[in-house]
C-alpha cells in the first residue's frame, strides 16, 4: 500500500501557502522560544506495537508511563498524544480524509496530560501488523499541525520508538528519500523535532539485515533537513536514559569573547553541560483552612524575625541589621555599602592564562558540574577558530587554563580547565568542556602513609597481584564490540526515575539481567507511597518489597561468566575481623560473618545469596524473644538490634535463662551440646558488647549449679572446649586476670570432686 | 525522635550528614612563642648580602605578628601566648625573674588571639625598651637562669587543656647558640643539666619544642653547642635542621591565609568487591570549596549579635501555628499528605555501602562526567584485617591496566554511581604531593546531562571544520603559550584573600585597605612577547582571514537589523513624546488617563525599561521626573 502523496502536497499547500520555509524565523524561534519560562512541550509518542516488538513492549509501557508521570510532577501543562503503529486496527484522521495509513491508531489525541494517560500507556494493545514508521511519523506530524498550526514552534516533538525491522512502503511517485525530504522540510517549517529510539537488542530470528540498514539510512536522513536525532539502544536500561523524560531549555551563562590575547578573541556561548537534577521538596501543610474551602493552598508561610539578645521582645527591623564576620573571638560588623566599596570586583571576561600538558591537571581536581563552550552559533569564523584549537589540543594532548568572570558584578573569579571535544556529528561544531579547578585555599593537604611503608603482610604477593589483575581485567563493563554498560549518558537516576512504581523498573532490570542498582530505598518508598496515598489517603507505609531488598550488585551474567576469576581472587586473599576492635565493630562483624559464610557456598547461587542474607538479616532484626529452635541466631540478632539499648541486656538475660533451662531439662546430657553452643555464643556476645561481668557472674552461678546438680559432664565439656571466664585481655571491663581465668575451670573442677 | 524527615528531601548541600561541610576542627593547637630579648637580639645582623640589616628581634616580632594574622583566620580556636625572656621587667604567674608574658586586655595569658593582641604586638618595638626592657638573664656568678625560667613558665601555661585533643608547642626564637657560654665550671654544667632536664620534662608532658635560630652578628648559629640537646636532635638530623630552619621562618611569615582543617575521616565505608569480599575504607575530603566565614547578624546600633526566630503562619487564614505536623506534595492535582511518622518510617531503610559493579578503561571517563568535588578513599585494617592488602592489589592492577572502577555508592539521601580512580603516590622534595589511594568521582546520571550543543545544530549544511594548516597554526600557539610548571592549586582565590584582608583591616583599625594581589590575572607581559604576538597573529589570519578587524568594524558600523529597528522605535518615541506635556500630566495626576502605548513613548524616549504593568510604568515615569 502506497503512502498518499497527494495528501502530503495537499497539506503543505493548505497550511503553508509559502512553501519555501523561512529558516531565520525558525531559528530565532528556537533561540528565544527555548528561553521562555512557560515552555509547554507538545509531544507525540509514536510507538511500534507490531509483533516483533511484543517482547519489548512491557518496558516501553513502563518508560512511557514514567515519562508522563514525571511530567505530571514537573511539567503539568505539557501536552502528549499517543500514536500506535503495527496495530491490528486503523484509526486516524488521515485515513478518513485521504485514505491509506493503515494499521496506525491514534490512541490519544494531543491533550494536557492526566492520570488516565498513564493508565492507557500501561496497557498498550499488542499489534499484529508490520508497522510503517513513516506512516506513523506523517500521522503524528499531521496531529501537531492540525492542533497548533504555525504556533508553538520549537516546542513540538515527535518521539518514535521502534526496532525498524519492517520495510516501509514504496511511495506512488519519487523515492523514499524524496519523501523523507518533504516530510522533514515540513517538520522544520513547524519547528518540530524528531527523536528516534531504535531498539536493537538481541535480534529476533526474522530480522532482515538489508531492510534494517535501509531503515537506518532513512531515519538518519531526517537529520539532514530537520532537527532529528537517532539513538540506538541495546539494553532496556539505556532505553530509560535515551528517552529524555524531562526537558530543560538550556540557558547560556556567558556570551562573549574567549580572549586568547587582547587582540585575538573568539566569540563563544557557554552552557551548562551537567547539572544535578534536584529532588522535589515537600511543603509544610497547614490544616487551619476550613475544610470546605476548595481554593485553600494549605501552605505555610515562615517569617523570620531578628531580636536582640538583651531584649527578646524587641524586634530589630531589617534596615537596622548589619552583617558581621568572625575575626578570632570577635565579630567584625561590615555594612553592605562598606563591603560594596572594598570588595573584589573583577571585570566580566573569559581570558586564557595559557596551555599546559593534560597530565598536569588530574581528573580528581574537577570541582563542580561541567560547562560547555560552543562557538557562537552561525559564526563561521568562531566555529573555525574553536575547531582548530580543539583539534590542536587533542593532537598535542594539551588543555587550556582559563580565568572566567561570567557576569559583570560577580564577586569572584573562576579558574578552570578547558578540554577539547571533537564533535562526532557532521552538523554539530567542535566545542570545549570546561571544568572548575580548586584554588589554593580549597585544598586540604592531608598526609597519608606510602603503600611501600606498610608491613609486608599488608602487601599483596605475586599470586595475589595476578589474581587482582585478572579480576580487574575480566570484570569489564566496556568490552569491545558491545555497548558500554552504565554509560552515564544513558544511565537514568534511579531515584528520579522512581517516580511511580519503581518496583517494576527494578523488576525489569533483574529480569533482563542487566544492571541492578541499589536505590535509595526510602526515596523509592516515598514515591511508591505517594502513588498509593493519592488513591487511598489512609494507606499504610508499604512494606519493603522483596525485590527492593536486594542491594546493588554487578550484572549476574558478568559474574557467572567470571566465576573462576572471582573465586580465585577470593581465595587468594584473607579477610578477618580485627579481634582487638570490639564495641563499634558489631555491624561490620555481622556483615563480615555472613560474607565469609557465603564464601563457602557454591558460586552457582551467587547473585541470590546476598538478597537472601539481607532478608534473613532483617527478619532477625525484629527478633524479640530467643526461641529454642535457633537460639544462637536469635541471640545474635537481638544483640545486634540498635533501636534500643534494652535489647542487649534482654538478650543476655534470656540466653542465661535458656541455658539454665536446657541444663535443667537435659536428660543424660542430650541438651549439653546445645547449651554449650549457647554458652559460647553468650560469651562471644558479652565480649563484643563489653559486658564481661554479666558472663563471669553467670559462670560462677553455673559452677555452683554444676556442683549442686551433678552436671559434671557438662563441666568437663567446658574444660575440653576451654570456655572460661572472660579475662581482662578480652574485655577491658573484666576484673579477672588472664591466668585467673585459666585457673577457674580447673579450680572449680577440683573443688567439685 | 531525633530524625528530621526533611533531611530526605533536602538538597545535598544542607544535609547535616553531608561529608562536604563537616569542616569543624576537632583538635586545636596551643603555642607559646618564646622570644629571646637579650641585648644581643637588638644588634642588626651585619650580613653582607642583606643590606637592610634588620635586628633579629624585629625579624622575630614580624614573623610572629604575621603568623598571628594568619592563625586568626586559619584556626582561630588555637591558643597562643607571647613570652619574652632575658627581660628587665618580669610578669608571669610564677613570678620568675627575666620572663615577661606579653598580653592585652580581656585576654588570659594563654588564649585565642584577638585583634587587639595583634595590633598591640605589631607595634611593640616602639615601647619595648621603656616598658619591658632588655637584659642578659644568665650571668656568671648569679644563679639566675632565664632560659630555664622561660621554659618553666611556658610549660606551666601549656598545662591547660587535655593532652589528647590539644597539640602543644613551644616556639623558641633566639640568636644565642650558647646561652651558658659565659659561665664556667660546675655551675655551667649544672645549669645546662637542669635546663635540658626542664625541656625533657616538658617534652614528656607532650609539649614539643621547636627552635627558630636567628642570625648572629658574626658567625653561624651553631646548634650543636647546646640546643641540639635541648630539642632532642640526633646527630644525623643536624644538617637537615639547619637547612630547613631558614625556610621555616620564611614559611611562617608568608603563609597563605586559609582556613585549616585537621585531617579527619569523613566516614567509614564498607566496599563490597564481590560476594564474600568486603573491605574497609575511610573517606576523606581533600578538596572542598572554601567559603568566607559564617555571617552573624548584628544590631547596627549596638553591634550586638541578634537571634533569629521563626514563626509559621497559615497562608490561607494567617493564623500563627506551631511547627506543622504534616508535609504534602502535589500530585495529579491533589495534595498528598504525609505525617512525620510516615516519613521517618520511609526513611528507616538505608545502607551506606559502596558496591563494585565492574571496571572500564580510563578513556570511558569523559571530561563532562563530573558533578561535585571528588572524595578520597584510603584503606583501613582497623576492623577488617586484610582490607589494605586487597586495596593495594586492586590499586596496582588498576594503575597498570589503566582502568577505573565503577561502583554504586548508596548513601541514604543520595545514591550515586561513582568512578574510583587509582592515584599513585607522587612525592617531591617538599613532601607528598599526591597521596596514594583512590579518588571517588561522582558521575552524573542521564538526567543530569544536558545537550545544549544540539540546540544549534546546523540543519542544512555540514559545519565547517578546521583545515590542517589552521590546526598547525593553533599548535604553534599551544607551544608558545605554555604553562610548563602549572600546578592545579597554584592560585589563591582573589575574592577570598580580599575578604580576609578587608576583615583584618577593619578589625585592626588599619587605615589603608590592603591591595591584595590578584594572582589569577593573565600574564600580559608574557603575552606581549613578539613570538607569541606573531603566532597569535598568524593564527588569526588563518582562521579569520586577512581583514578580520576591518570587517568587524564595518559590521559594527553597519548596525544589525534589530538594532536599526530599535533605533527607529526610539526616534519615533522621541518625536511622539514631544507632543505631550509630561510635567503637567504628572502634576494633575492625568498620567493614568494615557494608554500604555503613550506611556511607553516617554519611557523609550528616556531610555527607560518599558516592561511591567501600567502602574509600574507610571511610577517609573514619576521617579524619573523626580516626583
């Protein structure tokens, strides 16, 4: 079925009597439109739901619903439309108007986002046809044109997600390329942007290489005539990163000259390249407004008043306040006017101090988020000047040191390093990255011992070094020929992506065996809770999901591939807890202990061990009584509980009672071994918690008991296992000397005879 | 409950647990400056090279005064005493002869330095002879021993404060290398013995004694005569000491004013390398931006500090309220409410561990993969024995294979992916330049990375790229304008130094505002060297063409379309504006009867901003007319 060429022409002439586009108008709209604070984006999602996409649809559903959820929080007035292609049905305006355009369904017309849209995106219908992405693009473009006409330029976006495995239809006349040129010219006229996300993971059997190559060429052709970008992703994680879920219009922080010298200047614009996405802030809630007031903001205003220390009733008005800075024990008052007169006032400028070898600026000195210096747009001279410097710097491995004052009236200067960035795309000029460097005052010169001065036992031997070499080499996240894993550009912030059910995001990651993250569980929980509460205000805090309890761990696939390397690494080194350190080591000790337990287990179940352990641990955390099924574990868990200091004494008390009970109820010594285990655990616990007296006192009682109740065999067991009083050497609080502790058992034995 | 739920949602910057801003000094220093005031200190040092011939006494006073000015900013909680010996007058708690403790009002003998102390001490030379006086304290025939007395006084002063938290030092300034040289026989031996014993006692109490030898009129300061024993120098260290002593004085005078931080670990991290292998690391903040000190609000009338009080009001009713018990977050056009208990319940789960995810070649770490200052990690065997060994092995492998580790760092408020870069130790003659260990670099997520360069994508054409010739010309510049010995933190922050200097001038009542040197200014002299100028000129011609400056000037003249338009508007405005009698309209309050367009004629004609509502425009006009 051929695409209706007639329609294309018709549309163009209908909406655009002046067929040739006015490029300047478009560009200026981009420049200024993007700076508008009220930029409301209109986005049409073009989703391939054809058969070859079915296995990917679950993630696409999640990614897209997340996109809308995020807009619900950050850009509430954005508009979104949804177009499916490859669907069984056909439902779009064009098919009615001009025919053709089969298997394209407009699921949602372009409208302001709402919660229903999230639901719709979470259950996309599975299609049966081979979708034509060009049809979908035309339908999406038509929707935008009909909705906005010539307005809203630069804020319209088409986002295509497909694997581009099916062929596109032949046009009635001309070539596919011509058609794309027509479409993209249209898009440019309307200031539309096209983002193509092409999922190329594991190929399904039916994939036709030739068709895919043709499709790739077609999609890339869009970028020749309009603003378009194609991203190829291999993993679902990258899918999350590739679909830019939040749009921020870039704003320059500097426009002007990069001065190499007073006579040689290059016109540049400086933007932020990275900037940390901040978290939404919770507002304080006021319940004072009457409940029937529908327009109440429920917000809380905070007033800060300054009062003198001498007379707390007197409020000092703002104009009577003056800033003071500490100088030794004194506070020196400086008025703003005074300060203004004397403070450091550099002129706005960006000046070169010089070039230096890249090795002189180490990576860890970068202080802040990163800026990018691009040559003034449209200024060919500036583009050439930057390009030649960038390429020369790259070639000679040099960097430039700059002194920057971004704005007039800025009270400080910035020293930073300019590093070259050779553009990989033909239509993007070369640029520089700029990183802020520290001043002398910002460096804290702490001294650390040289590794060579450490005792030989701390130095790895040859086998150990080799094991480490192999480990570092094999646990490779950027193997050649494969997509680099965890590339920052494609790794979304789990916390921000969390917005709604991050469980499924997480689940997904586990499912696909890619990378798992340890997310900040509490924040994750917060968003989960937010969604719950919006539906049901009295919802309880959700319990921690089991899958969430898993902590970050490397790709299980990577681990299983390198089992032997890891096992070798583990076997070459010995780790043990420091016996001298007691009090504060509890938590680490626990962690360590279970870690070494794991070491003995088969590497087969490696990925799961940790989660089991954690769940196990947390269930232990809640132990309130020592049962007689697993008394030692219960005791340790109770001793480790940190929510109250009561638990330690309670655990010791309970353990003592349990040991006594065991001995009392023992018939022909059948509980001796268990009692012994408990006693050993109690002893260890008392040493760790620095409670030697508790234990020693119990031992005295026990020796009395052994004498009275004829538990001689148990006592012999104690002697054979050397379980005696806790000596001063083991716990400082003990008043039992070392040899006294050794004598204790023998002495008691003798007297007991 | 000691838990603040806001914690969770605050920016990292004001997270109280935040590692970057925990700069509080946990330990401090107590210093006694012991200055020899014997007449010998007042002979100008007749050094052939040094024509200025300052007296050693002046050198000592100047050095201490500079050190104090630095100290009051760097670590103002340190305590100091300035004490002279070999003086005529005496002033000390023990009432010992020949020892004079210098002090000012409102200050104990051993106390934090104050502006007044610095000010009065700086001018001490004017009054020294009349008020304190100089006199040899150790004379044959008398049993007096002023050096002994001085050490005793210093030691007694330094008794204050626990040995654990306070670093105690005596800095001894003298140019007398043989204080007991004038005494003969048993008396001399006895005095030497008791003095050295006194010094030993002090050292046993944890007080370190440092000697700053000053120049002598005729010969070198011979440390082995007496002082080597006093300060406990071994033979081998002697030559080293002499070499470094001069630097020490210079260092004390020239020290950069910056807040000093005692080395302390930020936190202990458990680093899980693989299942069953977890090692222990300590993290340190080696690089953090230094800010001018905290602002204290004062009452400008009394100069007394103010206390701030927060009051919460309901925005709807204006009712005063207690700290609200609930928080809310708008979602899907509704407010979702949370109680504090629920928030703390949410917060209850967190792990602070670092989990290794794998390794990548260093080339994968791009220059824009950065958000915050890095954190340094160093292994510790304190709790897990064997940590250091594993760390060193990985460290070496990573250096050799040129790879960095990618790990997940799960701090409760801010889980992040980090890069761990192994850094080998670098030392120079002056000590450690880069400590061995790993630097943790916080990587951005895709959400944090922006793509401004794509905004200006050229649509139709390929963008121009530099030709080989242009690149060659650029390379010449790179070679010419080369900072050979550039080191990352060689510049002092001019804004901060100015701040400190102003503060000092105001506190000490100095008349002149000091002119702090801006080290960051480009080397204009260097750039004006003909070689560089030529290279730049060549490059300019290569990329901009022959007549660039001329073209620029022309295009500036031939003002752009936009500015021409602006000019036209201004012209019509002036013309239109002349049709109104503005003063009269303003006087009669008739301005509000005009339309916004009419009002804008006036504003444009007078080059005023035309933005805002009608009222704003009117008030702007009135202000401009001075009404």
